[in-house]
């Protein structure tokens, strides 16, 4: 394995070797995990489907997700023109499920990216600089973590819509991603800070400082690459959980709201109609299950392959 | 989530009498609220039911009635400080008022022994109470309780009491007094024709319990969460917030104790859970809002489903403000008539699975002011509609859309995102008009937003929001069609300016004799059906489901069970088996 | 010194609690607009709305309202509900037991089922059964609990009843009339508790398995076997006992979940706990209640953390000095 571009000083004891070799090795390990690879393909497939939803509407089903047809409400599976049936307003279930994946996966990825960015930054800054800044930042984290997540989510989403300057936070996918990200970055910040503290104490950092590297440079060039694996693993483990949380919020009416179809709010609607159609209940739930399952398995595989703490 | 108001009035059916009347008096001030929560629901003795209850069983004492309701209390049980519709239903089971109403909308005496004597100048109302009235704890109920109740609403020294009707009542009530324990005298500052109908039905609160408590205690004390003393059919037993409200029979009720031992409201989260609990017997009675649920309930052998007529429905308003370009299309009466002729209203009734009623005027059939013989009638005739539009100069272009002088017949119809039935009706309109060369788009907004955009901001081309069916106990509809309410925020959203209608509305509001008012309202209805500013379409049905072991919920000689006036009814409701 | 450490930690916790209250308070009131919760605005004139708002003190400047409220909290008065006027703390304490019934039952169920499942997985490591259990475990954490709950209601409340089989009630914690007996309560508890326990079982059974595997590889187990001890005794007496402790620690970490972990399940099954109380009141704009609930939950979390920190500090002197 190749050594990283270490500073001129000799490699002291305990310096983590996090060069390109680390990533290459990790990917190799990942590729050797059959479950991981299979379900990564599933996730990729769902993502592609999500992206292609408008194309599906235009060329495959020729139906919009909000298009109603009152002559064929509660159509069962296999109704003419509606492979997976129709709902209480005659909307095509298949089309809506595909469009629903846009929200579930979109919110999932966006939220994880956001909370990794926020948490990672805060953790890096707090860990590296320490002192008053570090203390205050960690107290902020403590404050957010003091409220149970679901309580905090209900609290924030129930007061929407709010407008902060040009920013409009409402019940749509991007806003909900922001809200969930704001409530979830605390754990990442703590994790990252802990990692930074442990790395900071190692001599290679002191050595780097002694040759005059500035704070930002050290953070970006040296700390970040070493902390990145932990961040990536945390994110991949969190994706499945985030998809579940978003779906749950939709289900209680506080997440993404109709007319945008999401798997969660399809269940919110169909719970009033389970006497008329069981597939309206089973199908969206199945989609959530498959997506979360795939994300969880991939997350586990990523952790097995990349988590430095397991090496 | 549907706004509180929308879901309450639609899910719970019968509603409290709407105090909108005063909004008209104060010039349409707060009138972004035309579809106010007080959509009164009249019930007819001759609506359909799915089975007849056998008449050879004799009523007996005992048993409980469990009603499944979608929401819990929205404020509390003190009838002076709360005005949420559902809460009022619960209050009506516990508190009596001077007069009340039957299902048909007639006023009948309750705590008073007769309807009030009104002085010839219409400014003094005298109510005489019955003999031997008692509160549930045995304490006598006297005129002092009435005086106390009304003082808390309008007297200056009670300003810290949170009554929502202070402004209205104090605008015309001068004084209330009790010359003797059985007489209540109201002196008004000016005649108010609707006084008995609105304030005669004000539920009374006990002076011996609340007379000397602080305002804080009155507003939010324990009485609000559990009245210790009541005057109506039932006493309060327990409220488990989020679960249920339990009431027990009040043996001191003036009309005699009911046959039921108790009444329980159970919170049942949605329609399919209502069906499930009806099926298992966990609940006995519930109001149903969706027609499609009716089919599921009919399949349950132990439950009856009744449908009844209501005073609400779907209608629409044209943008008639000459400053707005779209009004160029709608300003021509022939165009409005043609559009209306092109609507298949019987087909639209399928939105309600056929249970609704096609309207023939803007007053529902249930209102005593409904014109029984409208002079202007319409039948569904798309061909004739096309001809009328041709004659008016709106001819089909190459793309199939009618146009005149470069303006195409295209506009946006606003409907409610909270009501599937409204959305479906809008779709029917879209299809019907497409067939005659008119292209519309439908946009669904949350109910609150819809009202705001239509009534307050007047930012619409065509909208389904607005009180285009006169759903109140008093048929006065100045709020909706009088030119003085044509400004922004007023209920006359079109706006419709017609001096003839203005003068008829004014006349009818001054006269208290029903037989004199009726022909005036008939004239108004004829004019409105000719001008069609706000064409009425279909009146929607109400449904309720009841377990067969509960008898007496209707229909019988006084109509169906209604939450806003359960009194005349309750003594007829009894349980044949179970607890 | 321990006392200094404890004092510092308590002070910090209180500071965090204030932070929580300020953030929550600002969020609720700043976005409130001109609403008066509990009043039907569509039939109330603006003058009356304004008057009632004034009577409720909602038109005072925000910082005054906050100071009034926090002053009450310090004395144990969390204010009154804006909907029904009831003391917030009373609402919370009356519904907390219902939530605890649900979560404690679910946890007990979780432990009781996880232990044998995890043990089997460890003992029969690599077998088909083990693989199946692992798969079920991953499924278990991926299933949306609200979907599972809905399916359970459809099966056990509707279908079973249609088929004439004994059925389970779908909502509430007891019957509307004549309820309250132990039987009745258990009937109502079965579905929600099982639904909630699902996730716990999925996670804890895996954990038990891995901690048992660790234990089974220890020297003293090998010694016991070498001495001729029966396998079953090895498992039950030694391996099991020592694997339980890590599980207890894991369960301990779940303790905050006793209060907040059942929100979704409470909603699906209309269980009258404080999770559902939060949702109901959030929808009704009952700010004092939402504020009170959040603060209450935060107090529990912070107290729990504090307790754990102090415990560690007592056990490990190095911590006190950090």
C-alpha cells in the first residue's frame, strides 16, 4: 500500500495511513461483499428510476401522477391501463410509486449530504480549535440532542411554512430535507470531533504545525482525509434511517404533502380506504421496505469495507 | 391537513347555528369567513334509509350510545367561552338554552315555557321559564342564571371573560334583567329580527357555580374540562383527552330523564377505522363523510346507514369585476346561462354516488325561504349551450376553443384541496365545458388559502369558494349578494351589484313575519337564477351509520337525530341489547 | 473533586435546558402569527379575537411572555394549555403512564424474545437458521412501523373479525364503556406493544448473538468444556449470564426512548400517550403544551445523561479530572 504524501518529517507512531491506497483497498473489500454489491445495484436502480420518473410518465404509462379518472376509482391490480391499480381518485398507482421514489431517495440523499456537511464542519472546527469556540459549539450540539428527535421534528414541521428572508421552508421535499438535516447533524458533529481529538494528539499534526501550516490548511489537507472515512460510513449507515423518518413524517401529515406523491403520504391517504383496497396499503409500504432494506445493507457493507475503526 | 373548520363541518355534519348574521351588521368586517363553521344542517323526515327498524319493540331503559368522532375537543366544554363546532355538539348534550330548534329548523321552547313575547317595537323580548327547573345537582335553575350568562358575554364588567360574541351582542343588547325568578327580559338598542334564533339558543351556565369565580377560573378552570353541574340531557362524567368523553344521564332534566344511561364520544382517527369499529361493535354511531365508505358499511349486517339532505353543496362564482379582463367573458348574462346549461348536474351528483340533490336555487330545499316554484329553470343541454354561445359571438376557433375578438374562453377554476368531492365536481365541470369548446384548468388550494384568495383578495377567475348556498337558520343572505359587501373581504365576491336585489334583501331583513319574508326571498331567488352570478349545482348528502341495537335515531315524525338539537330526540333513543 | 465535577455538570445541563426553552419558545411564537388557539376564527369578529388574545397574554412582547413562562417553570408550573386551560404538567403526568405502559411492555417483550433468538444464532452460528434470523433482523430494522401497524390492524381487527375469529381492538387503551379491566387493557396493548417491540427485537437479538459469540470464545468457556461440563449447562450458566450484561447496557441507552420512542405507534393505534398528545396539540397550535412537552422531554434526557455521567465519574476517577 502506498504511503500518503507525508510531510518531510518521519512518520511517527500511530499515524493513520489514509492515502489513495486506503480507498482502493476499501472498494476492493466492498466488491468482495456479494450482498453489498447486489443491494448497491438496487439502490442505483431506484435512483435511476427516480430520476427517470417524468420520462416514465411521458413514454411508458402516459399518465401524470396527479391525473384523476373518476370512472375507475379503487381499480384492482391489473386493471386495464393501470398495472398496479388506481386509488380513490382514479390516479395510477404505478406512476405514483415511481414518482414517490423521487422524494424518498431525493430527500434521503440530500438530507444525509446536508447533515454530514453541517455536522462534519462543526465537528472539525470544534475539535481542531477547541477552546471557547469548541465548547460553545458542543453545547449547541448538546442542546439539539437534548430534545428527542421525533419531538423536535414534530415541533419544527408543525409550524411550517416559515419564511426566513428569501428562504421558504414549506411542506415540500427540499424543505423537509433541510428540516431533518438540521435535527440530525448533532450526532455526526460529536463523532467527528471525537475523531479529530484523537488524531490531533498524534504527533504528525504537531509536526505539520511546527512547519507553519495554517489552521484551514491543516484541517483540509490533513484532518479531513483522516476523518472522511468515518463521515462516509456514518452517512451510509444513516441513509436507511432517514428514508424511514421522512416516510413517517409524511404519514402523520407533517412531511411532504399532497399533491406531491410520496410513499409515506400515499399510506396516509390509503389508511382511510383499506376496506376498499388492500394493495393501496401494501404497495407503498413495500416500496419503503425495499428502499430502506437496500440502503441498510449497503450501509453495513460500506462500514465493513471502509470503517477505519474496524481495521 | 384539512383546516380544522373544514374537517369539522364536513365530518361532523350538523353544526351550530352560524352567528354570521352580525357580520352583515358590522359591514362585512371579518367576512373572509363566509363559509363559516356554522353551516346549519337541516334534516328531513323523508330521506332514504337502508332498512326500517321494527316497530313492535318497546323502548326500555338502559344502555349507552358510543359515537365515534374524528376529533377530540378543540377548546372546552364551557358554552360561553368556546365556539368550536364539535365542542358545541358536546355542550348541547349537557346544557339547555331558553329555546332550541327541531331538525326541521323550527324554534321550540326549551327552558322557557314558550317562545318569547316580543314587544311591538321589536326591542323587548320576554321569556318565561318553566316551573321547577333544576340543575343536575338539584339546585334550582332560575332567571338569574340567564342574566348571569348573558352578562358574562356583553356586560362591561366581564370584559376579561373570553366570550367570542361580545362585540356582536353588545352592539345591540342594552340590558338583561330578571324581574322575578321565572322571567327574563332583554331590552335591545335596536330591532334584531334574528335575536331569538341566535341568542335564544345560547346555552346557560350555572350562577351558583361560576358566579363568584375569577375570570381566569371561568375561562380556563376545571369547569371547562369537566362541568360539575349541567342542565341538559346528560351530566359530565369524564374526559380522557385524546380518547373519549363520557356523559351520564341527568335525572333532573326538565323533560324527564332519557332512556339512555349514558353517551360516550370516542376518538376514532379515520373513516376506515370508523368502519372497523362499527363492524366490531366498538362504536355504535358515527357520521360518515365519504360516499365510498357507505358501500363498505352497507356490507356490515349489524349496522344501518342513513343518508340525509344537508344545506351545503357545490357552487361557483364568476369574476364579475369589470377591471379584470376575464370578466369580459362573464359579464354577458347569456354566456353565464350557456355555461350553466352545459353542466350535467345529474352526472355531477355521481360525485356523491347519487345521494345528493341537484339544486334549483341558491337556497337549499331545507330552508323555509326556499322558493318552491322557481320561475327560471334549466335543463342539461350542451347543444343549446353551444348555440347560445354562438349567438353571443363566442365561436369555435381552429383549435376547438371558442373565442371572440381575440379572447379565448379559457380560465382557471379554483377548488379545495381538502375536499375530494369538490375536486371531483371541478373535474366534471372541466369535462362538460370541454365538450362545448371551453378549456379550463383546475387548481386546488388548501381551504383556508382558497377562502383568502377568493373572498379577501378577490384574486380569481372562477372559484368554488363562498357561501353560495344559504345555509343558516335565518335565510338572510345580505353578506353574499348585497352590494354593500362587494368590497374586498366582503362575502359578495363576484361582486354582484343589483339595486333590486339590495332593496329586497334590506326589506326582508327588517320584517319578522315569516309569511311576509318568504315572497321577498322568492323574488330574490328568481333574480339570482336569471342573472346567475353564483350558479348553484348540487347539494351534498350527509350520512350516518348506526348499530341496529340503537333505536330511535330516525327517521320519525320530527326528522333525524341532529347534533345541534338533540333534545326533542333523545327521549326517543334507546338500546335494545348490550351495554 | 467529585462535588466540583457534579456541580459543573449540573450547571451546564441547566444552561442547555435554557437553550432548549429559548429555541423552542422562539420557534413557536415567532411563527404563530395572529392566531388564538382554541377559537374558531371563521365565526369570531376581529375585535373579539384581539380581546381574547389580550386576555390570554398573547399580545405581550415575546421576551416578557418568555420570562413569565420560565418563571413559572422554575416553580414547577409549566403553564396552562391554550386549548382547554388545563395545567400542562397535569396533562403530561396523566398521559405519561400510558406511554410507559406501552414502551416498557415493548422493551420487556424485546428482551424476552431477543435473548433466546440471539442465543440460538450464536450457538448455531453459520447455520441456515442463523442466516434466516440475521435476514429477519435486517428486515426488522427496515420495516416502517406505521405500515406494520396498519397491516396488523387490517389483519387482526378487520379480517379476523370478518372470519369470526377472536379479534384485537385497533384503537385506544381500553374499551369506551365498561373498559379498564386487566383483560381489556392487555387486549388493547398486544398489537401496539408488538409493533413497537419489532425494532427492538431486530437490533437486540443481533447484539445478543454477537456478545454471546464473544463470550463463547473466552478461555473460561473452553475450560468449562474441557472439564466435561454439559454443553447446555455451559450455555445457560456461563455464556448466557455473561452475555446479558452488555444487553442491559444497550437497553439502558434506550431509556430516553421510554418517553419518546412510541410516537408513531401511538398515532397508528390511537394510543393515548404523550407522543400522540404532542401531535394532537401541535396540530391545534397549543403552544404552551408543545413547549411544556418539549421541555419535559429535554429535562428527562438531560437528567438521564447527568446521572450516567455522574455514575461514570464515581466509577472512574480520571473522568472527574477531564
